[in-house]
C-alpha cells in the first residue's frame, strides 16, 4: 500500500501542469533563500525595502497572470502557487506581491487604455515601480459603495481631474509610485491612476506605524487635498463597484492560496517542535494524542483548502467562476488557517511568545488576512445572499 506523504497527502502535483510545478518550485526556492532570511528583521522594524519588489520582479513573480508586456501570462493556479510560496514566509510579503499583481497590474490589464498599459505594466512587472490600491476609507471598509472620495473635472484647466478624500489601511501606500484610487465622479465610482511623480501638491501617504500584525509589509493612508491628475489617467470605461470588485476577485483568490502556505509552514514548524520537545518522562510532545489531533486537524484543512483552490482556479480560467466561489474559499481558507495556526501555537508553550519560533507572527498575521479583502463574516453574507436571494448587509 502507498504511504502518505504528510507534506502533500493528496499528491497535488498530479493536478498541476508541468509549468505550474516549475513556477511553484522556482517561487519556493526564491522565497526560502531570499525572503526567509529577511523576515524577522522586517517584522521587528516594520520596514519593507523596495529592493524586495525588485527581486520579485527579477524572478518573474509579479503579474503572473498578465498576458502582455513581457509578463508570464500563466494560469490562476500558477498565481496561487506563487502566493502560497510567498506566504509560507510571511503574509505581509504576500500582501505586497498581491497588491502589485492583482490590485494594480490586473486592473490596468483589464480596464486600462493601451497607453496606460504601455506606460505602467513593464515597470510594475520589473518591480521598478511599486503600486497600491486605495478602496477602503476611514469611515467605509466593508461598505466601499458609500465612499466619500470624490473626483471632479477641474473648473478651468481642461483635461484635469481633481481628487479629494482619504483612503485608509492601504498596503504599500507610503512607498507607492502609482496609486489605483477609486473615487466618485458625478456619483459613479471610477478608477484613477495617481502617479506620485506627476502630482504637484496635495498628496500625502503617511505610514500607519506600530501595527500588531502584518509588520513586514508597509501600510498607510492616501490623503488627497485637491490632487490634480490628467484625465488620461482615469480608467476609460469601467464604472461602479464592479471595477474594484473585479480586482478583488483575483486578489481574494490569491489569498485563499496564500493562507494555505502560512498554514503549511505552521504545520511543519509544529511537527518539528513536537518531535524535539520532551515533557513527562522524556517523551516527545508528538507522542500525546491531543498534540496529534492538532496536527491532524491542521493538515486536513491545508489539504482540503488547496484542492478547493485548484478547482476554483480552473473554473476561473474557464470563465465559469461565480464570485461567490471565491468568497467561499477566501473565507474558509482564512478561517481554517487562522484557527489552525492558533491551535498549533499551543504546542510551543511559552516559546510561542518568542518571535524566533515564528508561529506567533504567523498567527498574528492571519487574523488580518481574515479581515482584509472582505472580512470572513462579509463573505458569509455574500454566500447567504446567493443561497437565499435575500441580502443581509443593510
Ligand atoms: P453589490 O450590490 O453586491 O454589488 C455592486 C455592484 O458590484 C458588482 N459586484 C461584483 N462584480 C464583480 N465581482 C464581484 N465579486 C462583485 N461583487 C459585486 C455587482 O454585480 C454590482 O454591479 P452593478 O453593475 O449591478 O452595479 O454591492 P454592495 O454595496 O451591496 O456590496 C456589499 C459587499 C459586502 C458585497 C461588498 O461591499 C464587499 O465585498 N465588501 C468588502 C470590502 C472589501 O473586500 N474591501 C477590500 C479592500 S482592498 C483590500 O483589503 C486589500 S488588502 C490587500 C493585501 O494587502 O493583500
Ligand atoms: P468594518 O467595515 O468597520 O467592519 C468591522 C466588523 O464589523 C467586521 O468584523 C465586519 O465583518 C463586521 N461588519 C461590518 N458590516 C457588517 C454587516 N453588514 N453585517 C455583519 N457584520 C458586519 N484596503 C484597501 O483598500 N487597500 C489595501 O491595500 C488594504 N490593505 C490593508 C492592510 C491591512 C494591514 C489592513 C488591516 C487592512 C487593509 N485594507 C486595505 C482594509 C481592509 O480591506 C478593511 O479593513 C476591511 O475591508 C474591513 O473594513 P473595516 O476595517 O472598515 O471594518
């Protein structure tokens, strides 16, 4: 009989293409050799060096699904595998990568004019330019449709748009060269590309310091006080919430994969620790049934979660994926990864309080991941609406 490989019980490679396997291996190699050695310092100092994005660009980890401008043009599953490998190191590094790929490059590919694509995609793919995505505001998070940020045509300067408002909790904003900002023009939500180097005045992007999680990525505000941008920097056609939500479909999909990387790393660390650590007559913790149950629960969740993510990715690429499926896997995988990491943390006893054991950082990060891109309960309501036809948001 075949023996179970605890690192890949369902032999997931058999569900992947050769290219996808190669991408996952290359991403893992890069993440373990380049990112992993940096993570503790990044988490302690809350610094995200621009060079990380540059390195990601050099190895082709940015804009994995984008089909032009020298980008890999790969499957959603390949993108998910990259997210898994980056988040195996840290959710904050995956955040920086997903914002660049799913929330900046993807909308430019999907909604941008040819001129916008030509101008921005190559520099975003190489990591020379860093992007951010401004949807959430101080007063509107789960309900972005009520946003207060406004765009107006300049009363006297032809072809100039004026932006006023504030975005809050924006990954990458303090170091972003390009900001995708969603604002209401004549009452309708539109997307705007704000280039920092082209803005003369009124733009500030202060960092939010002393975070309790996701400290290895940089987060801030986008404050706009009569910020003037050329009308050519507006996405020409897309209007309404389907603009930002189309980007979120891609980012939420990546998160469903990323969390499985964080959970898999937690399992690996907890298994090793439970075999090494001895309590009661020199027996390893791994010998005790309650410890084994924690490991078994987490492994089952990580395995099921990845199979679901592969299937949803295939449906997505076939153009047959209602957004509710992405809500289902974003919610489930975030919830299970958070619960799993939190339970496995107990195996480390007091040592979990030392960041050198990593598990505390992973668990702290995962509650943010469960919150951004639609908090889990919001995704439950999205599913409930699809099941009953009745919306429960308001
Ligand atoms: P609702 O009536 O549901 O929809 C309004 C319009 O949008 C369309 N739509 C979608 N289109 C494409 N994909 C989707 N997933 C879509 N969901 C909705 C819908 O068809 C409709 O179009 P139309 O043409 O009929 O107008 O809108 P609502 O206001 O009732 O929405 C409520 C709710 C709760 C579903 C929604 O607002 C929501 O999902 N809230 C969560 C907010 C959120 O996810 N924010 C994320 C901010 S970005 C972020 O967190 C990045 S972190 C990145 C990182 O660091 O990794
Ligand atoms: P609220 O909307 O105030 O919700 C608070 C709680 O109430 C949640 O548990 C929610 O589920 C619940 N709730 C709200 N409404 C309902 C309801 N109708 N029924 C039941 N429960 C409800 N945003 C961006 O635009 N871009 C980014 O790059 C970005 N990066 C982020 C990075 C970090 C580190 C963090 C922490 C956040 C980031 N966000 C970003 C913002 C994130 O998307 C929001 O925090 C999230 O959408 C929740 O919004 P909120 O914080 O305003 O919570």
